[in-house]
C-alpha cells in the first residue's frame, strides 16, 4: 500500500514538472508588465526601460513599463510582491527598496528575500556627489569646510526618505563630522531640477543622473578608485571617506512562486538583452559593465547587500520616520 502511495506521489510530481515545462514553452502569451517604482527620468527608470525594450525580442511579447512611485520604491515593490506569480508582473528591484529600505524602516510591507523570485541584475553604478555648475564650492573639501562652519545651513536633496541617496548623506554627515540638512524628493529628476535651479546646495545620486549633466559639477564618486568614465573626479576613498564606497544596483524580480522554468526564461531573456551590442554600450556609457548573473547569483548578491546595509544603518544609527 505504501509503495502505491509513493508511486502515486512520484507520478504526480512528474506530471506537475511536465506541465510546468509545457507552460514555460508557451509562456508568455500576452504582454509582461515591469513596475518601475520610481518616477520617469532617473537612472532606475532609464535602466528599466532599456532592459524591457531589449527583452522583448527574446520573449516575443511586449514588456510594458509602469511607473508606480512612492516610499523609496516600496509601493511599487509591494504591488509586485502581491501580484499573481505567473511571470506577467515584474518589478525593478533595487538597492533602495530591497536592501536599504528594510534596514531603515521598522516595518516593511514585504520581505525582500522571501516575498520575491529574483530574476537577475541589470546594472550596478556608483553615486556621485554633485553641486550646480555655478556653485561656490569647487571641491568637496570646500563644501565640507562650509558645512562645518555653518551646521545645518547647507541643504542636500535625495531621491526620497529611505533611499540610497538619503542614507549616503547620513553616512557623509557622520564620516565628515558635518551637519548637512536632508531634503527628500520623489525621485532624482525633481531633485536634480531643484539643484540646477539653486533651491538646494547639493545632491548624492547615481552617476548617470548627475555625471553627464552640464549644469552640474561632480565633486566625488562613491568608488574605491577613480572611474574610467569620470577620470578627473576623485573617489570618496581617496578623499578619506571610505564608508561612502557603495553602488546603486538595479535588477528584475517578481513575486515569490513564479515557476522555475518561467523564471529561467526571464533570466535568459535579461541576459540576452544585456549582451546586445547596443545595450552593452549604453551600460558602459552609464558607468556599468554588462553581466551574466544567474538567478542564484542575483539572489545571493541581494542577500549580502541586505546584511551589509543593515550593519551600516545600525552602526550609524540612521532612522527614517
């Protein structure tokens, strides 16, 4: 009797596996939605749209980008986590919503690991510390001298509360022993516009947002050594601000429970997109290199960064209301 039950379970398992394989072969039969949890115009939006466009060829279906903004990426990420695990709803997972947010907020509406099927990394880019081109601060040292002489007077924008740029400003304040006031925005695009307009004094944002803007001046990049794309800009390590060394990563994830064969197809489509000559060249222009991360690689990277930022936030006593 027990043997019959074991055989029945085995037959059911084989049937389920065969069904999933067949489903993956015919999937997708309709457009796939990619939620970008940031406003149009920033690095995350750009990378999401670039990847979506190139993935369409591999999937044979449109990949439609939907901007769903708020709470440092948490609103769009929560929507994706609660969607059906059929591969038709994805999200641009990123360092803010999936690593820094869980570290700075006491409560999150999702578990950044358990509530998602992580597909793969699009790109990782450093941040730049920028001021307006007509700013009175030619160097970061000059800006920090002013910050020390007038605590709270200088104002730095960020992409929003709990985002990478917010936490990096807190780290800069701590590492440089200054008090620069934080001004949160709903994304890097409005923050950059206010910086150019003279409403704030500086901004820490992904270098694609600030590195090619002729109306801005880069004072430092959050790297160990100078970046090939910006060789004249000092790294934060050479300026004695090693705690600021960090990248902004963006990838693709979906809700937990996406069948393995479909998740593998998504990863294969993403890798094919990243290694097309046109997208590879765009990524290099943004300061990133194309990668070939598997689903397991991306999940492991995300888990490691969650632990890293939890430690950074705890040691720096960074809190977000």
